[in-house]
């Protein structure tokens, strides 16, 4: 999860068989979302995530999944700011050790990712 400037706020590793939206819900439920805009891609367009965002008086800027019968409206101009998230992943993947999953254990991978994120904040 990143803030409006593309700086990391928090992260969590998940097993390969767990969908990102499950952990996304857990991470969003721990944050104060009052009067904020939450940008995410189609994968996070689940009823529980959208309900959580509305519950906390925030705005969901998430395009509807293609298989959703009733499409939700979203602000396309605001959604374009999601490039900051993609830029964040691009900066992280520049570290070959992380991109190629050189570390085989989850604890070492998570530790190196934390080191990268600290370095991003200090720059």
C-alpha cells in the first residue's frame, strides 16, 4: 500500500494461493480512511472492500470488474493517479535480488523488502 506520493505505507507477504484482495481488505480495515480516496485496480472490486470504504466515509476509485452486472461509476481522472502505484512497483523491481526472488525464505524476502522501503523513505 502506498500513499498519494507513491511512498510505501505498509506491506504484507501472502502465500501464492491467496488472492490480493483478501489481504487488501485486512490492510484497509486497519487504516483510518475518513474523507480519502482509495485507488485500486479491478482485482480489488469486491463487495466487502467497497462496503468497508463506504462505511468509513471514503471514496472508492476502483473500476468495476468485467463480470459485474451493475457497473459502478468512478472518477477516471483520479484513477489515472494510480500510475504512482505502478511506478512504486517499478522502483522495487529494479532490485534484482527482489525481482528474481533470490531469497528463498519468506523472512529473508520480507526483510530485504523492508530494507528497500526504508531506503525509499530516506531518499
